[in-house]
């Protein structure tokens, strides 16, 4: 929305110019549903908002400004102008459409009229400018998507479908290129979603704050006109709605009240000032009660400040018992979908965050929530995302009540899954997919869903369904903590402990939740029984080192070990401690080992004779170990990097060139994920087994061997590499750049100075310096390896 700050203190007309984000252009059904919603709103709302709803419907009929809609929309706008020839938003939108239709002669007089009204000081002009701001605040209130983002997502989806069709008949090199194109398109789609999500997250408050500002400006100017008071209070209702969507913002003009408190005062003003005996105002009064109740129940303020309402007996009763507001709302207006939805959401909040632990009371709340949410769904002609999502969570919570019979528990779980399927089909939300995966997991292990592991699984079909939903979510939205955690849980129950471990590692990089750390340890310990113990315990010490660095202490180990039930896992920790006695540890790792030793001693896992008797060997890597006569060394071990056109049948996809100090971290957090299929359709890459760091000659020999046998060389830059191995590896890297520059990738593992020899913008760089971005960078690396 473009704002002309020189005219009427930033008020600028034009709903169409705002490019309202009201529909998904990839789904015509959504457009129709949104139109139905707006038409229904028009039937219920007061005539003062009819014009703005008409304008919003016109925007819906003009997806991405397709020219074939222009004549139809111009006709609609001209019809609105007959009712009010000075309506600023209509005039502005009509001028835009005239210009888009090359009707400049018609656009000019309208633009002149707009300018005249904006400069006018006549009471009617002021009223039009005020209403213009209010209507734009109303439009911003319901804004959801960016048109450009939707178009880009739609184009990428169409691209993927076209590639899919072509791949079905292609063979040989053409098919391989199409596969690369498909993977790149999916990667671009994930990046686009991440960019849009980031922008949405960052701009959500700004957009909604813009709505609040527009309402505030409009209300301020409207108060000084002869505008009917009842209509003024109706706009106040929407102003309150806008404030309620910015719960964390304070504003000095309102005595630094939070937006929630401000919203409650505005809603209460609507209740007090709109007459009860006029049926036209019933919906605003009733919904105001419902919004107040929901805000009071969901607020985190321990002692909300409502000094302006301290003498109102009815408000004080609601403040003491917020559910009373829904009784008052239903008394004024029966079976209103908004009131029912807010009541259901409030009951769910009371169950989830309330202090009640009584099963009977919890069941009473959940049963009532189920009924009101189901009634709201039956009334609404189109799907409301929040209503279905809340009901799904209500069903899931019901299934965990001890007092509920088993057949009833299974029934509500199946109902929850049906709601989840509808949600995913309508609009994919990461949180909803996460909940659906949990529902599938419970059904797969029912009735022993509280157990963890493949032994409890009765039906694998539900776990496969969960993986399908998670794969769908990952392809659309990329990595999130919830998705990674869910993948780890499902794969663990399927007995694929390696894949489960890798997903929990990704979740660990995104969030160091204690629950995820525990599940990661579960997966690693189950791997101990399947592969060489030393290799798995090597992973575990690197995982614990990362956690200790993120948390800046080792105290998390006390809570972690205490969370494990049964002696079997304490025995695993004891064996791990024995492994640490033979493993060269860094200083932080010695601290981890000693803390773990103390914990196990207090739990009587190790004896008093064993406690404190162990001496842990610290890593004695000498940074000058490779500082030898470079010239004589290269004479004995000449660098013979083969050009790309000499050897085509590479045995390996990649070879890491890295420091010995960081090799364990790379293996733990990267090599395993490159070697396994993390999601459906994911590629697996074979890496060169490893570099021999024992001596200068062996390092040179194995590094050259790995480069010649691998399609791609990946140089991992770290401070250790630059101070220890770089003096020896520099000629090799220089040789790669001369003979096979396209096959060299650079990973920045730490913030350090890039050597001048490889400071080349043509090289592919992957930034691992921010741990939370590592999962995304790994995916980018996979795509680059696939292209190479």
C-alpha cells in the first residue's frame, strides 16, 4: 500500500492498490469460499461496512489483475459510486482500473476529484477521509497473503507438474536433467516458503499495527464529525478486533495499556453504547462479549489493569469468571459461529494452560468444546482453519483421559485424524501436520500409545501415513523443529534408528529442547546394539559437546539422565563413560565426562572405587605437526590431480578436505545425512571413507587419492584447518582450482578469514557458521552435489 504522507496525515485511498492478500490463486475453491464468507459477513454486518466488503469481493474477482476481469469490476465499482459519488476507496480503485484498461480520459477527472476531497476541509470531506482510513484498516485486518508470493508459489507448482509429466516419458540423460530440474524447483519452492514465512513473521506485527493505526486515525477524525454515534461504535468494534490481534504491543496514548487491555475497553464500549433493544446491533454486542471472554482467558497478564471499568459490576463479574461472557453472548445471539468458535477455543485454552487437574472437570470442558466447535463448523458454509485445528486438539486430548473407555478413545482419535486430513487438504500448517503425525503414531500403537519404540507398534499403516504427511509438509515448507522432531519419533517407532537419529540431530540444531535431547539419546543407544559401539559413542560425545556449548554449561546432563527410566539406559551411560576413558577429549568434553561420572556414582551405577579413579586423556593434537619442509615433501609425494575429463567413473560422490579436530563433528552432523535418504525422493551420496592424518605423507597421499576418486571435493574451512593442515593442503587446493574448479565446494564451518587462494566468487559456498541454518545449508549442499 502506497501512503501519501503529505495528504491528510498518511491517509491514502485504494483497497485495490493495497493488493489484498485474500485468496490462493492456486485453488479456485478457496476463492469461492472467501467470497461466501464475505457475502455472509455482508448479510450479518451493518450497511456501513458493505462498501468495503464489496470492494474486497471485487479484488477476489480480479486475481493477479487478469485483464478479463476488468470490465466486470469497473461495472461493480461504478454501481458503488452511484450510492456514494465521493467514496474515496471506490474512486481510487476505479481510477486504477480505468488506467489499466487504457481509459485515461476517464481516470483523470476521478483522480482530480480524489485530490479535491483530500485537500478539502468541508465536514463531509473530513468524514470521507475518515471512512477511507477505517475501510483500509478493515481491509488490513483481514489481509493474509502477498499476491506476488502466491503467484511465485503457483508458478513453481506448475513447473513441478510439467517436469513430472515430462519425466514419465523421458529416458537417459534427458531424464537425469529433468530430475535435477525437479529437485532444484523443489529447493526453490522451499526457499521461497522460508523467505515468505520470514517476511510474514517479521511483518505480521507491522501489518496488523498498520491496521490499528488506520483505525485510530479514522476514529480520531470521525469523532469530530456529525457521523451517527451507533455507526461510530460499529467501527469501534472492528478497531477492537484489530487491537486484539496485537497482544504484545503497548501504546502511550492509552496509558501504556497492552493491546489486549485496550481491545477489551473498546469491546466494552460497544456493549455499553449500542442499544440492546435494536436487533441491528445484536451481533456486535454478542460478539464483543465473546471476544472479551476469549481475551481474558488467553491473556498472560497476572493482574490486568482495567481501571476505567473498576466500578462496573457486570464487568467485574466477567473478570472474576471469564466464561460468564459466553453465557451473556449466547443469551443475546444464539448459534453464532464466531461466538461458538471463541467459546470452544477458550475451553481448550483452559484445559491446556489452566490449573485444573481433575479428570472430570477436564472432560466437562473438552466435551463442551467439542459440541460448540462442531456446531460452529456445521453453521459455517466454508472451512475455518482455527476451528478444525482446535477441535482436532480437543479430540487428541480426550484420547489421553484415563476415565475414557478404550473404544471411545479410539473413536476420538479417528475423528481427530479426519479433522487433520481436512486441515492439510485445505491449508498446510506445520503445527497441524505435527499434531496429525502424533495422532497417527497413537493409532499405530493403540492402546499402548504411551510406549516408545517398534515393540509397541500394531499397525504400520498409520506410521506410513504419518510419514506421507510429513514428507508433504517438508516438500512444501522445508525444515522446522516440529517436522524434524516428528520424523525422528516416527522413524524410531518404525525401527529405523539411524534415520531417527539424524532427524533428532536436525531438531537439536534448530532447538535444544530437553525432550528432543532425550529422544536423540534413545536413538543413539538403540544404534549401539546394531553397529560398532565406538562409532556410535563417538557421535554421542559430539552431540553432548554441541549441547554444552549451546547451553554454556553441562548441568543439562543431570536432568537428562534423571529423565531416563530403567537401569538399562543407565548401563548404556556407564558403557559410554568407559568409552570416554579411551577417547582423546577436549577440555569441554573432559568436563562432560566428569559430570556424567558424578551423576552415575550418585545413582549407584559405578562404585566408590571407580569414582574419581579414572584419568581422561586430553587431545594433544599439535598445531605444528604438519609444519615441515614443504618443497621436499612435495618432491616425495607429487600432486597429481586428474582433470575432470580424464576420469568419468568416480567411485565416490564427494571427498571432505578438513581438519582432524573437526572430522568428528563433520561425520556426526553431516556425513550420515548425506549418506541416507531423509525424505521420500531424497538422494543418497557416497563419501570417500576418510583422510589419514597420522603423518604429512599419509595426509597428502590419502587427500589426493580421495580427490581423484570423488566427483566433488568439499573444503571445510575452520580455524583449526587454517592453523594446522592448511600449510600442507594449500598446494592441493590450488591444483584443484586449476584443473577441476567446478568440482570444489567450500563449507564455512566457523567464522574465519578465507585464504586468498580460494577467495573466488565463482566457487559454491555453504555457510555453517549459524547452527540453526545448517539443516538448510545441508539441503542446498545436496542439491549442489546432485547438479554436479
